[in-house]
C-alpha cells in the first residue's frame, strides 16, 4: 500500500500567502483555502471588522459550529437507521 507523501502547497487567504504541508491533492487544499477566504471575506464585510485575526477566529467558530451540526445530524440519521433494522 502506497503512502501519500506530504508536499508544500502555497495558498492565499485574506491576502496573506501561506505555505502548507499536506498529503492531500493541491486541488483539495486550494479548494479548502478558497472556502476559508470566501468565508472570511463575508464575515469581514458583514461585521465591519478589519482585524484579520479576529475575522479568522469568527470563521473558525462558524466552521466548528457547522461541523457540530453536521455530526449531530449524522448521528441522528445513524440512530434512525439502526432503529429501523
């Protein structure tokens, strides 16, 4: 079984260049970076906050909140499926 080799991938988020080390494809990493960039831009525009660090914290909180909602729905779906068996 071949192991993925981590490589350096450059992305730009909120106007800042980051070099990331990842074993995911460059397209996957760039897609994630694009999503974060869009989210941060939306938050900055809606809130009027110009401090990138504060915007990044709000984006991280939103991502974790969404992740928890998805996990809760998934667990509920699994429970429903198990109950139907």
